[in-house]
């Protein structure tokens, strides 16, 4: 039975519709409550206030973070119409010189200053005897920074759940020891060392991330330092999905991507691979469509659309948010589009950090029960999970293999024989109870 029940949860993003860093912790809450945890959540004002437990929302103290938080708060309250554009534009204009000064003096990522109110209010609660354990999660590293301050000041048990690697390596030969030129990157190097020294538990989302953290911090897993381990974050059924909708073939082959795009994670990879497909199968030119949901198109994709004249091939739908007319949340609308897809595209990227990263969208894709086409880079763990589920798989840096996979998808679709996904989704309950078990074990070994 867990003896540390009153948890202070530090999560900059919380109850933010469709935001991966929010869903990772928000989806754990029912299971934490089920296990008897009594949470107090500290977050920014960017999400919806939770009514199930104490949830306190704080404005960040720095101008850049204030601008970020204000934009999300206005969107939640009034939507993204004219008032949003006018009010956020005025605030951005007023804050511009202060943001420039903050960047010049510190050079940290915008949410750093949320650490200050989180620390001060957390310290008050701990001194009042209302907190048994600190749990920082992110996402934004400000939560871990506040957790570090509180740990050093009070000695309370501390769990750090690290979503993306804090130290971004540049090449397979780069272990992350070299001092970074960017001030934010240097601070993240420092923060990782502090977490590995002071946290009671430190978890990462991939085997690669744990491996490189241990290379840089050989004290990890020694009795007086953090116990580091890997836990798959999983996902809850998107939008409350309880079962997959039966797939229906249509006259279009719909390849759908959900989530962020960038030059290192670009749909241009697929657009370029369509060129030989259309040459070999001219009828495919009118039958294949690529749909992008959730983010603006990256520059490489925009360039490829113009260069290849693919305006009718790639359709950009943007971010799906709550629909006032139907009441459906962004997550509910997303799952509808996922289930309407013929194949779900999972772009991994082409940077070295892919070895330590699995796109969070992968876990939601598993619930949609649609074929996945994974275009991956240097991550055997992700490749294995895709293979186990019967996915189409291509290495990012092998264009010929990408073209081959696309042709196979086309032929399978034409024959109405797209692969049927196998295996089961990875839920959040397993992640939550793994953390609880690790914490209880740590407490018992320290007793």
C-alpha cells in the first residue's frame, strides 16, 4: 500500500485539449485517484480548470510565457475569432520589448518563469504539511525546475517524468557531454544532471533516452541518487473511443498525418515518393490524397506542393479544436478523422534525437485500429513495436524503401487488402501503476 498519498503535481500544461504534454498527465488522473492518491495540481492558465481535485493555475512571471499563456487563455474563454486576434495582437505588441530583453539576458525557453510561482506556492503547501510527494511532468522543463527547487529546499520525495530528452544529441558519436552553445540547451544539460542527482525517481519514455541519460550520469540508479527507468506513456482512447469503427473503402486512398510538422519531420518525403508512383500508375494521380491535421505545413512541404503542383493532392486541415455547434472536443473530432483514414502516417523525423523519441501520436493511432505507415529513424524500439502490429515500415533516410512502401500501400488499397493491424493498444493505466510500483519500492528500500 502506497504510504505517500498527498501528491503535488507540477505540470505546466494540464487539461489542454489535444496537447500531448497535457494528455500524458491528465489521462493518468483517474488511475491515480483510483489508487488512493490525493492530488493537488499546479499548472499554467492554458488549460481548463479541473473540478475533481484542487487545481491551481498560475501565470508565469516572464513576458514570453505570459504572452503564450494569455493566448491560450483567451482562446479557451472566447475562441479564436476577432477578439482573440485583437487582444493577443495588442498584448504581443506591448510585451515585445520586454520579451526581447528577456531573451537577450537569459536566452531560456519561454515557459521557464512558471517555475517561480510553482515553487513559491509549492513551498507554502509543503511547509504546511499538506504534501507528501512532488511529481513534476513535462513537457516544459519549468515543472522539473520547480520540482528541483522544492526537493533541495524541503527534501520531500520527488518523481520527475521527462517527456522529451533534455539533452539533444547532434550525431551518433555525440553522447551529450559537449557544452552546448545555446544557453537554453546548456541549462537543460545542467537540469538533467540535477534531476539524476536529486530526484528519487526519474522516468523517460524510450529505452534510448534512458540509455543516454545513464551514459551522461553514471550515478543514476546508485542508492543515493535517482532511480531511472523507462515507462511507455501510452494513451487513453482518444475522445472516449471504446471501439474502432469498421473501415469503409471509398474512391480515394486517404493517407492521413496528425500532429506537428517541421523540416526534419516533413510530408515532403511522401510527396516526393508520389512522383514515381504516379508515373508508374497514372490512375493514382486522381485517387491518392494526403491529409494533414493538427499543425501548419512545414516549409519543405509547402515548397514540394508548389514544385510538384500537388495542391489537390495534399489537403491541410489545420488544428481541430472544440466544435461549438456539435460540442465535440478536439480529441473527439481527431479520432473521427483517424477512423476515416485508410492509412495513418507516422513521421518520426531525421534528427539524431529520434533515437530517444517516439511520437506521442503513435499511441493514439493504436486505438484507431487503422494501418500505420511508420517512416522512422534510428529507433529499434519503435520499429519493433510497429512490426509487431503489422505496420508498413520505411527508414526515413532510404527514399527507395519509402517509395516501395507507398507502392505496396497503393496496391493493397486497390485490391481492398490493406493490412489489418494486430496487437493491442498501450493504455495509460500500465504507465501509472508502473510509476506507483517503482515509488513504493523506492520507499520500502529507503525505510
